[in-house]
C-alpha cells in the first residue's frame, strides 16, 4: 500500500512519541495506534492534555485474548474528545508470562472498573490500581473465564451466602 | 346481661342483621388466630435474620446515622402531636379563658420536655424457637387445611430476566392469575409460600436465592420458570447456575423461553393438584443439604 496520509491525531502522536508507536492505521476512518506498553501512561497523559487533542473522555477499556500469538493479550483503549469531537483507539500488547500494564487511573479516574473487569476476565494486572480485585465474578472464583483456554464446561463450587 | 338477652325481640327485622354482624366479625377475627395457631412454624437462624433481600448488610445500619437525624424525627412527631391538639384549643380559646390557657401551657411544657429513649426495648425473642408443629392433626383435618391453602397461595416473584415480563402478564387483567387463588404477590419472603423463580440465576445470585427460600413460610413450593431457571438454558457457561434444582427443591418446572402466562397458571394449578392429592412437596424428599 502506498504511503497513507495519517490523520492529524495520529500525526501528532507519532511526532511526539516516534518509535514508541509501533504502528498506526485508519481503516474505515477509525484512527488506531498500537503502542508500547511501557509508555502507556505518558501517551495517555499526552492525549488528554495536548491542546490539539484533548481526549478528555475515556469511553472504554477492554482486553483481548489472541491465543497462540505472541504477545498473547491486548488492551484496547477507546478515547473521545468532547471538545474536539474526535476519537482514537489505542492498542497495546501484553505478554502472557508477564501480563502487567500500568493503570491509567491517574489519567482518567473513570477507568477504574474497566481495568477491574479486564483483570477479572483476562487476568491482566494493572500496576498501581488502587483496588484491583474481581468486579463481576466472586472472590473465590479460580481463573479468568474469558481467556480462550478457560475450559467451557468447567464448573466451580456453589458459593455460600457470605462469600 | 340476662336482662339484655330477654329484651331481644327475635321477630325484630334487625335481629338477622345483628346475627350476620356477629358471624362476619367472628370469622374475620377467628381466622386471624386460626392461621396463627395452625400454621407450621420452623424457626432457625436465617428465618430470624433481619434482612429480607438475601444478603448480609455490608455495614451496620446503627453506626452511621447521625444522632441529629433522630432528634429531628422526634421533634417532627412532637410538633405534629402538639399542633393536632392546638387547633381545637385555638378554636375554643375565647370560651376556655384563663383555664384553657394554663392547661395548654402545661401540656406544651410536658411534650417539650426531653424524651427518655428506652434502650433495647424491642428485642426479638430469639430463644423462643421451637420445632415444627406436632403431628397430632388427623388426616381429615389435614385435607381441610390443604383445601384452604389451595386457594390462598401467596407467590413471591424472583424475576431476574425476561420471564419476569410474562409473570407480570400473568398477574395482569388479561390472564388474571387471581382467578386461581394466587392473587396477592408478596415481596417479602416471610409472607409468601410460593417461590416463583423467573429467569437466569448465576452463581453470584445463588446464595441470595437460597437464603430467600429459607426465609419463606412453611409449607412452601418452588416453581422454576423457563429454560434458565430449570436447566441454565442456553447459558451453558462459567457464570450461570445450571438449574435452580442444584440448590433448591423444585416442585414444578415450566418449560419455555420464556413460557407464556398460561404456563404460570398451569404451574399454580399443578401445585393445587399436589395439595389435593396430598403428594409430598419437593422439600420433603430433598436430599441435598447446603
């Protein structure tokens, strides 16, 4: 494919962080950037504070399990700017043997429960999260049910009223 | 008294009205005490627990509320009470004169004085717990009781999914479940004897459902409505209980996804048939103890 013209958002991002942005694309008009996980907090802070970007609304955070690929997991951030009315999707890969990524709660406090959900369902650990515990499943549940290698037919013991 | 009886004119046309009144009041009052005396009672720790939503309170309700709250509430009652007496007094103020004024001043003074709040006055007599009713009742009498229960089933709806909409339809005017005696829906388990589980129950909800069942009146019936409550339905996954009969004794299953309101009527009629034939409830042959 010929050199695609980057959108203004992605251009600003690549201009600022350079090699920390692994790849970008704008398929179907959705700006997407795959970034290195080590700098996720800095990138997110920049996206929020840069006067030309102003991504002040963190719409969604979710995990993806690409079983068989390396690195295995992916964390996806969907961002929106209420001021500039534009969106961007930030993706970052997390390996299975060390599924740790920095929490973005210091940037957007609303990401709290999304990170807990990703932890609960995929076992992705968010470093510096103030309250990283299960949000949907009960505390005594073993494993992370949305991982592709979680046995479909596995049943866990029924819990008592106090768990 | 004898004088009063001899004074009754039996030919008086109002005598039949008096008779009717005595019978009507006698029945109304009598049944209140009869149900208290005849109903089986089985008290345990869960029955005596205060909360009826199936879970324990996260914090103590008696800790966080500020004293000011109670003071304000007390003052409100105080002023309401005073004003109720002040109005008639104000209307008759001129006629009552100085006597009325002093009397009312004393009254306001008494009410305005600080109230003593008694501690621990209303404590539940937990140690009053006793076992189920002794089996001295004759078979005929049991049949009479069953006949009474047949038309006074009190449902408790545990609606967690789309089946709940069909339940509403069944209680509404079109299908009108009240024709079959299961008219009064109770949203407190202590006043209900038919648990209608309508919808998906997941593992996190299972202990809540179990506790609500334990708090219900004896004898009680459980209806598993719809594919999810009966078997987990198509939610064959990590989070959904594969049928409520894993934790509860189920008397009647209603198939469907969701079943239509006729299905609920059918279930109520099935329970009435169980009562008619004296068949044991599912709880009586329930082997699993959790």
